């Protein structure tokens, strides 16, 4: 993947806030967008290693799914 693509992926990931650990993602749509991003770009993110290591990526994916499930449970 070229550097331009890396910058775009990083910008997209940064734009989703990569989970603000203090406030969390309050909006379910943001959580779903973040989950879509992770799944859509999984191969690129893992091959790149810039945004996440493999273990960090799967932790982020798992945490996103848990947060969505918790949000749905509360409704």
C-alpha cells in the first residue's frame, strides 16, 4: 500500500476517534461507523502495522462489538 493510502486510512481512523477512553463513543452510529471501518480495512490495517498491531486491532474490534452490544442491551 502506498504512503498516500496510509495517510488516508490513518485520517479515517483518527476521525472516528479510535475510542476516546475518557468519554467513549456515545453515539451508536459512530460505533457502527468505526466497526465498519475496522472490518472494511482490516487487511490494510494489519499489513500496515502503523495504526494498530495485530493484537491491538483485534482488541479494538472486540471492544467495539462489546460497546455496541452494551448499548443495544440498554435500550
